[in-house]
């Protein structure tokens, strides 16, 4: 799984004007082009075909998920905020940092959307962590969210994470794909089959980098969820790579 800035294409020059928020999980790569088309683009792994993506910068996780957690809110409590959901997940995995994949019915998604490729401005720093682009909200929807979260400062991750709620922790970096609303399957879920089903059966609307907004421009300050499933993997080791060229 990975979240970052990238585009689908054969080389950097081909993607220069399209780089935007990108996420990858379970054989699916999806991103939000910044060339004005407004519609997300994606590729799914199948047979001998592998998605062809160019990456500017990203957080990527490798390994097996340790937990699958299902959740559902009660009507009297209302939808659960992203920060509370992440805090509960970190308690479950008993780790200060974890990689997470969320498939859920969302009451609202609040985040940022880039409107211009970072390469056109000569920088890729403005959008990792959240900060670049304009605040947006999508309501309601089914979402596939991918990201990394922490509940205490870890120096190798600090520059990539932002607070998910009003408090400094938990912090995270999540990208979310918004699909047309539909009920989620109950019971045991297979991640790869669930992800493929979202793209094959749903309508993909938007990719957002989830963020906490300090005003009501987006109609809500934080993404909120009604029910869904979280795949969780504690992060045991952090490495930093820089690729030139």
C-alpha cells in the first residue's frame, strides 16, 4: 500500500502536468489528475498486467496486515470522526504507528484536492502532509482510504503526518477514494476482492487527501464514518529512500 504524489503514465515527462494525489493498495492504483479533467483515473492489476505509475514522493508499507476490525456506530452516537477511529485502531494493534486501509460508509469526507501539478511549480513539498490545494467535502459515499497513522512523534514520519483532529495526536496521512453510496457486505471480507469490487461495481467520484479543517468551509471539520472495516498493520521499521532521475 502507498499514498503520495504520482500519476499513471510511462515516464515523468508524460505525467508532468497531471501529477496529483495517488494511492495504491491490493493491486489497484488510483490518482486525481491535475490537468483539469476533474475525473480520477485508475488501473487494476490483472493477469500479467501491472499498473504503470510514476511517483514523485510517497509513504509505502510492505508486509501482512495483523488485524481486520469491523465497526458500526449506533444512531444515538452519530458517525465516528476519523481521529477517534484511528485512535481506537492504534489501541487495538498496540503500536505507536500503523499502516491502515479503511473501507467504509462515510457520512462525510473532508480533505484537500490539488488543482495544479507540483512539478509545474518546481516543488513537491506542498502536498505531503496536507496543506496544498483547496478544502472539499464529499457526502455521503463509500470510501476506500489508505494511509499511515501515529499517536506519538516518530522522527522519520513526522514531516509526512498532520493532526487528524483538534489535538496534535493522532496524526496521519490518508488518501481516500469516494465512490457512489451503497451498503457494504457484512461478515468476513477479503481485502483484494473488496477493493476490486469497489472499482468494478461502484462509480468513482473523487480522490482527496483527508485533513482536519479549522473552519467550516468544507461543511465539516473532520471526516466521519458510519460503518466499515479496517485492515491494520503495526509499523515495526521505518526506512527512507531517495531516488534520483
